């Protein structure tokens, strides 16, 4: 049974673990990042917004309830299926499901909201292309950061114990921060033997780029930036 290291944080890590088990892999959970809620002053958010955009389920999952209540009646444009589900669960009454990646969502919104203001619920650590594209199109984007993504550090002994001292066949990378952390681990003298023959699977090219020195035949990039594509790539390669 192939051993697959899951580096994403909860709650997604447990869902991924279950999917891997159901398809015949042996998942090993090693979150390299964690998400934490940020304090948000609902009184500081704009009152001229006509819509809300969300590119991460964490942005609504970790948002204060009073913040969600302030915008729940506005149309909510979510990047994809899981984010749309999180928005509905949080209390948004009108949610549209986007094409699955932030850049394509920005393309969809650019024409409809030129000259208008939208609220972007987001994390402190994020890729800037979504906001940049909308601002170029004349959309006033008010970013409201509801969570932060922090690196999780492990001593070498903890990782050796987690892997039972045995090599990992594959590693799933869901964020650039986790990819950078993973790259550091592979260079640790005590851990190098665990990853010498490991294949790495990244959710996007941007994430793969953060895994600098191993951006070669050992790293594969999902056809689409979603878990279905990532796991399909894993299944096909291994």
C-alpha cells in the first residue's frame, strides 16, 4: 500500500485522509500549516458594497458571525463548490458557484462590477492576482482579512515518528507555504532518507514553484487547482 503524506491543515486534512483510504492508499497526516481566526471590526467594513467575493472556504468558516450577518443579504460569489457550500452554511442567502480558480472568478466579476465596490473576504496570506485583476477592471475591492495561515514546525524526531521511520511514496502539497516548509524538511540530514524517492503532487504551478529545488520530474501539477484533479493525478502516476 502506497504511503501518502497529507500536508494540509484541518478540517480538510481529515476529508483527504478518508478519500485516500477509500481509494487504497495509506494516508499519513502531517499538517505543515494551520489556520487561525483574526479579529475583525465589523464597523470598519464598507457600507457601499454591492457583492461579496470569496476564494477560500476558511474566509467564511473563520469569520466572526457579526461580520457574516452584515453581508449575508448581498450576492456572494464563491470560487468553487466547497467554498459555495461554506458560504451557504455560514448564512449567505444568495450564493453563486464560480469556475474553480480565483483568476477565472475575477474574469467573471470584472465586467459586472466595474465602478462598484465588492467586499473580498480573504486570508492574510493570499495570491494577489485576484485583487489586481479586478482593480485593473475598475472594481473597488475592499479586502477583509478573516484568518491567517501559519507554519507548523516539527522536530525531526516527531516527523520520524509520524512516518514510523519509513519513506513516503508521495506528498500532497496544497499551499505555497506548505510546499516551502516541505522543501526544507527534505534537506534535513535526519530526514533526507525518507524523501529520496518520493513523488510530490502540487495543487497548482504556483505551489510547485515554492518547492524550489525539486521542480523537476519528481513533482507533478494538477490539471485544475482542486482536490479531485490532484487525487486523479496521484492515482494515475502511482
